[in-house]
C-alpha cells in the first residue's frame, strides 16, 4: 500500500511538471530600429518580475522560453522600452523607437540598466554617435554643451594635456571636485601625474587618466549627477559619476569594421598685436647695450636701418605674422579596427586603435596604441565576462606653461614687434627680450621632454542565475599604470646655469573587488520588489620616484646620472589607502507608474582615524508617472513624471595617505649626507568625514504626440565639515594644519528641451537645448577666506573661498579711489593701487548652455553643436604681459601725447589731474605692478563647438561592394565664436591647471580650430 502511494505521487509529480513545461514555450523574433529598420544587437529581452532574460544577437534575433501571460520587456540604451504580453504566438518581432530625452533605458550606479521613468533623480545619457560626431581624441571634451550642469575646462598644455570636469558646482573647498569615472561598472583612476606643474601652471601638464579611454570603443555615456544618483559609489561619487559603457561582442556572424579619421588644426585666435612701434624705450633705440631690456616702446617702424636686438643693424620694420608663423599646423590621425561576433555560448570583441597627433607647437607630438579585448561565456546559469585594455602612449616635447622661461607663448608675446622670425631661428642662442625668457626656437629644439605611459585595466566578472528571481555577481577589476617623465635643458640655457635633467616615475594601481546579490519578486499583481546587497574593497597604491639633477657633467647627455647635484622629488614615496564598503538597495515598482528606491552604504576608510573612519549614508528617491497614475494622458500630454530624492554621502575629503600620522620626507642631501624633514602639513588625528546632503526635485514630460520633451531639475546640495588646511602658527614647525571646518552650498536648476521638428521615414530633424544655473556659497569658516591655491612671490591676486560669500572670488588690487569713485594718482599723474585687495570678479559662470541640431534626409545628415558659457570672470595675465611690453593695440593710445588718467584726482593736493603720463610708464605702472582691475574680463562665449556633414552609402551600393554599411563625414571642431568677451584668448581652453583655482589665464596656447574627414566601414 505504501509503495502504491509513492508510485502514485511520483506519477502525479511527473504529470504536474509535464503540464508546467507544456505551458512554457520557445519564442523567437527580431528587434529592429523603428527609425531606419536596421537590426539592433544587444537588446535586453527580460521576463517582467524575474531576472530571466536574453540579449539579441548581431542580426537583432533572440530566443527565449516563456509562458502564456508572461510580459516580455524589450530595452535598449537610448531607446524607448517596450512591453508585450505573451499569448499564443510563436514569433514576436519588435521595432524600438528613439527615446529622445525620456522613457529610455540608462546605465545607473553599479552598471545596472534601468528604465529612466523609474529613476527619482537626474541622469543624462549620451550616445556613441554623439561622442564620435567630431572625433575629439579625449572623449570628455565631447560632453561639453551636451549635458546640463556639466562644466569642462581644458588645460592649455598641448596634445594629451589634462582637463577638468565639474558637475553641479564645486563641493570641496580645497579637495577634489572632479567626477568619478566608471567604465563597465568598475571605477578607474583619473590621477593627473603633474610632473613639475604647480597650481599656477609652471612646468608641463602630462595628462590625466580619462584621456586613455578610446572613443571608438564606447557604446554610451551616462552622467549621474550629484550625490542622489551616485550614492551607491560612496565617497568618491559625491561629485557625480561619468558611467562609460563600452562595446561588447554580439551573438551571430562575425563582423569586421574600421574607422579612420583625419583632422587638421590651425591657430584660430590670437591677440591683436600693434605693428606701429618697434623695440626701444620712450620712443628711442638705446645704443648702450640695453636694447634687449625693452619691449616695443621704441620709435615708429619706418623701414630705416637701425640697431636691432641681434647687435647688428638692419631694417627696422614690422613683422605682423611673427607670432602666428611660429606655430605649425597640427593634425590628428586616428585609425581604429575591430572584430566581433560569437555563438550562443560565447561572444567576443577585439579592437585596436592607433592615434598620431601633431600639436601646433613644433615637435609636440603624441603616439598612442590602444588594444581592447572582451569575451563573454554563457554556461547554462553561469555567465562569465572578461575585459582587458592595454594603452601605450608616448608624448614628445610637451609645451611648458605659465611664466616658465621655456613657455614659447611667453617669449613670443614678450618679444618686440620688429623681430624677424627667420633671424630669431638663425640666432636661437640669443633672446630678443631680456629677463626670464628663452628663444622660442631653442625652447622647442634644444629644451625638451618625453614621457611614456603604459596602462592596463580591465575586469573579470561572473554572474550566476540561481533561479528566475535570484542571482549573484562577483567581480574583480584593476587599473595599473606607470608613467615616466624626462625633461632636460642644455648647458647654454639662458636661465638654468649648466643645464638640468628632471626624471620622474609615477605608478598608480587601483583594484576593486565587489559582489552583488539581486533578488527580484513580484510580491503582488501590482507590486514588484528588487532587493540587492553587496560590498566592495578598494585598494589604491601610488608611488612617486625621481628628482631633478642640476649641472650637466657632459653636455648633451640627458641622464640623471650625468648631473653634478641631485634633488629628490619632495613627494617621493609610496602611498596606499583602502576603503571597505557594504551597501544595499530596495527598488519598488507599483503598477508601473509609482517607483521608489532606498539605498544604504557604509564605508571604512584607512586614511581617517580609527575611531572616526566609518561613515554611513542613505538615500531615498521617488518617481511617479502622473499621466498613468491618474489616466490623464492625451494627444497633447503624452507623459508626465514627477520625481524627488534625498541623499547623504560621506567623504574623507582632502585627507591623503598618512596625513593623520607624523612621518618624515626626504630632502636634498647636505654635505653629502641624507636629510629627512617633517611634512609641511601638521597631522590631525581627530578628523571626521565631511558629509554631503542633497535634495533634488524634477519634472519630465512629453507633449504633442511625443514630439516635445522636457526635463527640469532643482537641487540643493550642502557639504559640511570640510576637510581643509589653514596656516599654522610659526612656532608649530608646520606651514599648515588640517581640520574640519566650513560648509559649501550649491543650489541650481537644469532644463533640457528636445523637439522633433520633422520625423518620418525619409526626413528627420531634432533639436535640443539645455540650460543650467548653479550658485556656490561658503559658510561656517573661522577665517574671512581660504585661498584655493597657495600664492607666492607677491602675486597681486588671489582666488578665494570667501566666508559668507562665494566660492571662486578673484581678489586683487584695483585703482585707489576717493569717496566719489575717482581714481587717485601721484604727483606725476601715475595711477595709484588700492591699499587693500578687493573682489573684482568670480570665475563661476552664471549659466551654461548647449544647442544641438540633428537633421537627416534619407542617407544625408547635417549635425552641429553650439556650446555657451555666460557670466563669470577671468583674469588675463597675458593681456598684462602684452601691455607691459607694448605689444597690444591698447598700448597705441598716448604714444605721442601721453595718457591723462580719466576722472582722476591728485592724491596729495585733491586737484583735478591734468598731467600726462608717457604710455610706457603708464602701462608698466598698471600692468607691470599690481593693478589688475582692467584685466579682469567677462568670460562669456557662444561657440560653434562641433559640426558634421555625413553621407551613408545606400544598401544597394554596399551590397555590391560586399560590405554591411559605410559612411563618410566632413567634421569640424571649435570653428568660430558667435560671441566672446575676451579678445586675446579662447576662454574655453585658457585654463592651465585642473585644480580648484580657476579663473586665471596666463600665457595659454592660442585657440585652434580643426576640420577633417571621418570614414566608417563595417563588413
């Protein structure tokens, strides 16, 4: 009897399983793009309420097992997701539409793809085709003007130099304000190995890490703005996250493709030079051997024979192009190849990119080789994917910056207007203008640098699908780079006695090991919940080795061992840090129109005191699709979403490794003996983490049959307990000390509008506008202000964070004035400087904007991008140097008659001033001393940033050529300004550092424009 029951139970179980399997069937289909009908590889096909899903292959095909009543969700980054309920059909073909701004799939924190409608915070997505529109070698520069709230400043350091990206303002007074970069879910190192460069640009810029990312390998970029979107990435993400998703292999037949682009670069923006007066002093040409001590303050250039800077007599005439003709035409050649494909069990992609870039400064050139390999294995419920990148880069003769003697701009802008370029090159050992300057031809031919960088980064990830609801992922990623920098000056250098060699090696390694467990459950018919839990361990190691050798033993051999004295790099050493983290999220989906997310994370940082090294931060976000919730959708109101979020993020701020413990540093040997010294910053064992609290509200909508899209955000971010450094008492033996003090407040709005003017099978025209306004204020300081950079040598200006004021104030000496605002002058009529420095401007813009236009007619396309920055000021030290040397058109005033300072009063007598000051004395008193008031300019500009005119070869032609697709584009970058306030320089690329003290322009390279061709072919 018992055996019969067991047999009956087994039979019943078999029938039950057989019945369940009979309800499950295999569905197949093809997913295409609605706009052009082309198949879409990599589309996610997921059974709603589960973690069960597949991806389409190279031809857009898919197969999935599902039951009647299941809902298939088709999602693809940058396109509208689509849901279809399984009925009796065996085939389901889907055409996905472009998402414009809203209702799209985006990549969020930890690399998780989500529908944008479910997010309670702002995320901007940029497609690969936009990033590659004008082929900037540095992908970050292509984001300018495309994302609201994002500001990019490019260092004026030649090819391969660094840039600075800030999202929604600055959150740290003296610490890092740049966004975190994450590639395929793994953070990468963006450290700038600065060589000899300092806050004000002395030395060279040898680039930062993000420049190594190959734009041709990128599939999309998601910008997670602020703490709300990036809370799961912890302390480093308080400034926002740039999520980069790279291209992967697709199932199906093998595909081969290549992309080739060539662009040519030319100098586009130079100061307006005067060509009326030549070298001399007070209208005369000295004959006592002091001629090279003076700029263009001599007599009129009349072509007569006069004493020249070479010591010989010659024609005293203008050379209007002696600056422009020094610079060469730059070029960029990028060739990229890839192979991808795979089967149901394995997919792969391999790519190689070669970049050859010539700068506008002679002999400044970059060579880069980039390799990338990706493989994914599907083994039943286990998927394993591996990604590896190798970059090898060499850069020759990076231009020196700032007032460095070998900055060619310094020499060219200081030399008199009658200097002949051919004579300058023929006499490269001589300088036409005395002081701390070198002959520019000597600077590019006998002075030099070479740096090499080798970098390997990638990850291995395994994901196991236990069942339809539960999965687990473990991943290990590492980013290792080493960069060598060698700089030299010959023995006959005019300002470096005996020659010099600088030799440094920088090594950085960042390793992230993380895991994530995900459980998805349809709690009720109306409610779906997704719970995740995970952890991360970050290990960072940086080593600096090297120094400077002075006095070459044997001329022409630039080896550190060939020098007479050696001074080690003060930062020489090994620096390590570790952060351990645990985090969790809960996502709730109610009826597909009400969404909530709760996150929590705790970090333990090794650089903070053991009793204060733990910081916990949560976040909450809500999203409501109002049109679905209240069924108010109509032909004119298609979609309306309201969202809100609150987040808290902790950070260890400016605290570096070993900053809380006493230690010793190496110094130059004394009498042949090694020397150790204490750091200049006093350790503080009582530091606590700084905390960022952020709230955000937003609205997203689609109108008029989805033709008009709107995205609006308001945010308020407060970062408290700033980790800053203040001057230490002299008796302490330190220069500064670290402490927790100060609050930064960022408030702002962002608006994005997108409109389909025309959209049909043959013609489409879409335009987009973005606008952002941010204001940063400072509170809770114990001092009146904090410098954003150390100022030395009596520099007549500072860049400050002002207590109860603004972040980024430009402070310096102006004219001394009486109570009526009249300028006070001395008895000789020369204007006097104010007794105290005052705020003359602020480098933060009032607003940023961008305008995009994408027009397509059949196989032709016309696209452009306009970027703008309105408000904010910038101090031009270049204009001051031009005026001191008498080289600008401004200095033509008063050459013959002198200058009477307008609306001025003689301080000693109170009488109206009528004394004319010789132009040379006037400008050397104003621009050459410490009055900067006239040299703080508005930094406004509106620029045609990118333009591309393209043609896609028709299918009828490509099929005859046995190729899948081909396109050709005419491209241009930085073509011209519609408007700018600065006449002598391009305000977008005037920065020469990537730290916090922006708003100063000092002898930056001329602005350039580039144009060329781009060819893409796929087999």
